[in-house]
């Protein structure tokens, strides 16, 4: 009896490892899978638990009636209840609760552009991600997309386990990539690098799904504008960002083409330093009069001689420089000659920028005068505590802060103007408005036909080629008129005349979107939104672009690495031990 009593005393403690093993088996089975290890842990835990309950003396009535047993049972029940309540709260918070993103750039919060793109999907789209295992960050990003629309779903495929799907999507390289499946179409999104799925790439491809054509943007060259080929500091980053947004980017020299190409959705004039010739100005005016769109960005102390073009729109460029006398720019390391803009006009280009920040080194005011038929909207407003000053001959700015500030000034403005119908369109509308054939007598019909023929002959006479033009050129032009127009030209003309208005954006600074400054603050968003609005696409989405992950890794030299190791493993521990020893001796 004494041996049995002693064994019960020790067997009683087997309940704790039994419960631990049982819990480990259950967790491993439900979280991962019911493989051999979870089953063995669960079985061993149950054996130990039952052995302790049966042989450890828990079955005696005195044990259950003792005060310690009742107190312990109450404590266990209370603990289990608290854990259960916390588990339910956690489950509900994950499934239905709002999320708080505390990362630097809002990495786990979709940008307004992504939200708009997904909500505007009009057909089912499946995001297929090929990888050996789905990254938790990628899963969270895809779930954020999926919550916005029932049209978007995602699927993870292991290309090694499912080689048939890999061949169907024609995977290349390591097979770690992301694609879109839209009906029978397969659209490549990006390869999966070290940082995983990129929101910007995915959003751009989703925006491309519903777009039947790409907008063509021409960067004007020939007047010392900023280049886009990367040969010097210029607009290479801006051009690459446009191409990432599915724009077609081309260069344009008006001295070679004489006119703006018909497929141009927008023309960008970025920082011209030389004057335009009169035929070039006329070509731009003709393009705008046909419903075209132009983005003009001019730095101070330059005169491209576009006053005649801008005068028709009621715009003029001031020769002075904007000086920000407030301290807002200095707080972020900007000087007074670099206005920090936090106030934006009510316009589709800037409606999603809120109170975000963009800056414009050496900006000039853009003046606006009312013109009939032209609607002008300020886009970028300088601080109210700003002045407009002229540079001295020595290149200095003298600001009298004792005088009242003159701000805010317009740094950028967006304008629209109704497009007048061409003579051909007028003749067509006139013929359309005539009475129907059933209601017109034969005499009236023949008279109308004669009048139309007379108008056509008059138009042909006005646009006839000079007498010295080669007959071959005239024949080629005649044959070209008989051939059907290219589809892209038809789309471009439809887009340009979608709202019957020409569009113009004028910004008194061109440096803000150059390489190195393009991705700072909202500078790139201002440029991209301006081009998107000017392109006049029906499905254009204007907003803040998704932000890429900022690399915050610290790169140290070997000597610094040794210094950090010595400080962490030797110096700081010795100092701590020495301080503790001194304190112990003093108290003793």
C-alpha cells in the first residue's frame, strides 16, 4: 500500500506533459496537416493524461472535494474561458475588423488608383501566381484586392507540382511569376523577385485589361528640352513610368514632321530653352484646334516664344520667380526658391492628392486672363506667404519681407477649350439636317446635290496642290484619300473629340519631374495625372500611384561591422557588468 501511494504521488504529475503533448498534437494537426507527427503527439498525450487521471489518485472522492482541487479547477476554467474569449475576438477582428497600417509608406494599404481600377473591372479576372509557396505578404495583398470586387480572384499554383498549368501559361526562367487570366487571354504581370508581388505592376496590368488601345504620348525635341533616352538628366524616369502605365512614348521633332502625328493623344513640351519657329507654333495651334492636348512645362529665365499660342488660351508666363517666405519648405530641407505645394485646385488631376506635398525648384507664376470659350482651373498653388521677385543681374533674389505677401500664385493651370467644327464636318451636318428623301421633291433633291457638289469643288480648290507639285505626289495623295483610315487613327480622332474640347496644362516649372526628383513626394503623380487627363482615355484613372517598398537596409564596411561586434559583445556588456558591480559594492 505504501508503494502504491508513493507511485500515485508521482503519477499525478504526468497530467501536465500529457496535456502539453495533446495540445501540441491538436495545434499541429489543425494548423498544418494530420501527418504522422501530430497523430503520435496526440496519442502519447492522451495516454499520459489518462494514466495520470486513473493511476494518480484523481478518482478518489477526497481529491475532488479538497479545497485545492476546487481552487485549481476554477483557475483552469477561468483561464480557458479567457483564452476562448480572446480567440473569438481575434477571429472576428481578422475576419471583419478594420486594419491599421503603421508602415512608413502604407505598404499594406492599397492606393486610391488600385482601389479605383479593381472596382471598375467589368469582367472576371483571375490573378495566377506561380511559386513553390505563396508568400504571406503576397497573400495579404491579393486578399486586399479580392475584397474590393467579386470580379477579381486569385490562385496559387506550384509549377513543379502542376507542370500542365505551367506549360499552359508558357512560363519562362525559374517559373516564379505572376500572370492574369482574362477569358482565353493570358497577360504577363511580373517575375517574382526577392520583394514578391508588386502592387504597381499588378494595378497597371489590371487597368490594361479593359483598355482596347494604348495612348500615344509624344515628347517634343529640338529646342533643348529634357531628353527621355537617359543620355543626360531629363525625363527618362517619367517616360518609363508612362510606359509602365501602358502609354506609348515617342520623340517628336516638328522641324522634321512639320505637323503633329495623327495618333498623338498628348504632346509633352518639357523645359524648352530655345525659341520655337513660327511654323512649329502654327503646327501646335493646328493640333490644339483639332482637339489635341498639350502639356507645357517651362522653367524661369527661358522664353520659348509661345506667347501667341498661350494668348488664345488667356495664359501668360511671368518672368519673376516665386519665393516661399514661410518655414514649411525649410522643415523638409527646401530653400525659399523651391515652393512646397500643399494646396491643389479642384480638378481631376489633383482631386486625389488631398494635402500631399510636391515641390518645384525655381518656379514662375502662371497668369490667367478670362477668355471666352476657355475654362481655366488652377492646379498648383503656392503658399500664401510667398512673393514674386525678379532675379538681379548677379543672379540674386532680394525679398522685402516687410511688405505684405502677394501669394498664393498659380504654378500650374489646366485649361479646356471648345473645338470648332471643320468645314467638312459642317458640310456633313448640313446635309444630315436636310429633309428626308421621302419628303423632298426630285427638283429639290437635284438642287441639293448640285449645291453639295459645288461646296466639294470649292473645298478641293482650296486644298489643291501647287502647280509645281509633282503629279506622282498628287496621285499618291488621291489614292491615300481613297484608302480606308487606320484603326489607330480612328481611335485617336474619336478620343480627341470625345468631349469636343482641346486640353492644355501649363506649369511654370519643368525641373520637378526630372530624373531624381520624379519619385520624390507627389511630383511624379502630378506629371502622370496630367498626362493621363490630357490623353482623354475613357477608362483613365487619375490618382496616387502605388508606392514601392523603400530599401532601408544598412550597408556597412568591414571595419564598421567589426566595431559593431566589439561594442555589442565586449564594450557594452563590460560597462554594464562594471556598473552593476560598483552598485553592488556600494550597497553592501
